[in-house]
C-alpha cells in the first residue's frame, strides 16, 4: 500500500505456506507478499533458514510444500553471500558492471565506488568488491533484488555507504535482504521478517 | 632468420593455418581459464590426438577423426553436466591410453603417433587450412554471443537459475567450440603445441592485463608472436615444431612476467630490510609511548 496515495503497488512475489530446504525442510511454513517499492529484511539466528529462503526463491533449493508465485516475466538479481572471487580476475570495476548488465548505472555510482571503476577487482579489498557486487545487483534492471548478507566484509563507513545505496528507492523494484545485523535491517528496510529456528 | 620463409610457397599454407590457430586458441584459453577448466585443453587434445590417429590409420584426414573424438568428449561432458577439471583428467587418461594402443596396433600408427605428439605443422595441407578457416569463421560470431553469457555465469552464478535461463545452450555451446578448436589445433600443431597455445598466453594475460579486453588482446598477441617466432626458429634450426612452440611460449611468458616478479621480489626485500614506509615483518604496528 502506498502511504501517500493509498494505491496498491504491484505485487512481485508471493510465498504461500512455503517449506523449503535441501535434504530436509530448513525454513517454513512461511507466507508473505513482496510489492514493488519495498525493501524487506529477513532476520533470524544462524540456521533459521534465511539464506535457504533466498535460494528457494532463486530456484536453488528444494520446495517441500507450499508455493512461490512470481509476477509474470519477473527479472531477478541474486547476490549470494560470498561474491565469486577467483585466484586471478582480470576485470576492472567497469568490466564487472558491464558484465552484470549494470553499465547504465555507472553515472549514478557513489563517488567512493567510482574510484574503483578502473582498478582490477582482484586488487580491491573484500568490502570494496562486496559493494561493487551489490551495486551491480541493484543496477542491472531487475525487479526483484535478493541480497544475502551484503554487510559481510564491510567496515562502518562502507556499511553506511551500503545503507545509502539501498535508500535510493525505486517504485519499480523490491529488495529482499538477508542480514544477521538487526540494527542495519531496521535502518534500511520498510519491514523486517523474523525467522525462527 | 629470414622473414621471407614466412611467404615461401612451400610454407605458406602451414604458416597461414598456424597463424589462424594462434589467434583463436588463446581466446578459447582465456575463457577456459576463467572457468578454471584449463585442463580441458589437454583432455580434449588427447581425445583429438587418438581420434586423429585412428582417422589417419583408416586413410581419412586427421582433422576429421580428431574433430569427432573431441566433439564426442565435449558433448558427453556438457550433457552430463560435468564441471571442473576432474572430467578432463578422465579425458587425458582415456585419450592417452587410446592413442598409444592405436599407435601400437596399426601399420603406420607408430610414426604418425610421434608426428601428432611432436606437432609437424610443416606437413599441414589445404584440408588443415580449410579446417582452421572454418574454425575462425565459426569462433568469431560464436565467441561474440557466448562471451557475455559465460562471463555473467561465472561472476554472477545465481542469476541463471533465479531467472530460469536456458544456460545449457551457452555452456554446451562453449564445450563444443573448445572441443572443435582443440581438435583442429591438435591435428595441425600437435598435442602439446595446441595445449600450450591455449594455456600459456591466457595464463600470462590473466596476471598482467588491466581488464578483460586487455586480457583477450594480450592473450592473442602472445599467441601470435610466439607462433611466428617458433615457426621461424623451428625451420632455421631444423627442429620439430611442437617442442619449439612450447619452448618459445614458455620463454615469452617468462619474459612478460619477469618485470612483475622482480618488482614483487624488490618489494619483499624492502619489507625484510625494514625500509621506510614498510613495517618490519612480525614487528609491532603500535608506536611505543614517548
């Protein structure tokens, strides 16, 4: 529901009594809806199934019961907990954004990240690389963006930058965000869902 | 060395054939390196060598049998969804075993087996040139289509499943392209020559290049320079082409990387000596109280 106009925004994702896991159910039963314009946090103790829930929505885990309904033609950007880091990665930050499909978002890049555009990504710190990957997820034109523990490797300054990136809301897309840092989720999300073990 | 040798009618076809392969194989190598599947080149080369030998023993062109064997290996790997180097280790073992058994049990097998292992580029004929041209013509548009998809799959692996993309098309497509390239390369340049052209230029470029386009450019440049130098050296010194190509590529990679290694060594020495601006190893980073 749009607080200002009362108009209902487009529903992008609906989970209906979903139970998901790998060898056995890890999370659920869980029901929720996600609308365009929302930033929703998933919080819970280790082992509560936060990452498994994202994996299930991203077709990477087994559905035991219930259903996942997506808006027709929904495009998804899914940034996993540990971004891929190879022994040698001859890509600049600009290459990374171009490959991800986020080339058009370079103009809006925060100044801190703009400085990384022409450096090889394997010579960046873990936090710098993490932020570039999050920006790549946000900027590739997907309607549903799933970020798994994006605060990993981030010092307080970079965490503040991540919060600023997430605060650039768009009415066209929704963000589903997993983190073990409750205060971070409270600061950037419209609502936070707590998963219990 | 006489540059005129490169355009001598006797060597024109082998030179043109090898030059085309020296452009294409390093680009395939860069993608194999990205997928951490560089052993693919050696696995496919062994299968191709066994297939080529069988083909020659049956009186058919080496390229035909090599192509069938390598494509078969690439297709099986792609269809069963095997990823990583283990699948290629099995190809190496299977190809090696078949190669030596075919060589031991056919009338001309032994000498031809040696030729395939050594890489006798100077015997390349019009069939080999036609195969290399066909490979280049297929690889150019195929790589333009495959590369963005393979790069994205490697760096953002969750996106394919999350968007239910038909990823098997580009993964299988690349497996088949790599198999074709290795078959044509092995039949022309020899087993280790083809493998070296796939592995060494890409390995050096991954360490030196400033970005992805520079990686591709540097890979192809190292491949072409190494090939031209080896072609002339092998002729001038009357040596088998394959080992000379491997030696030249190793020397090229070494000379390209040497400045980088020296810089790293100098940096390490400065750290050991406790030069200004460098903390001593094991030393405290905390200043003592005045």
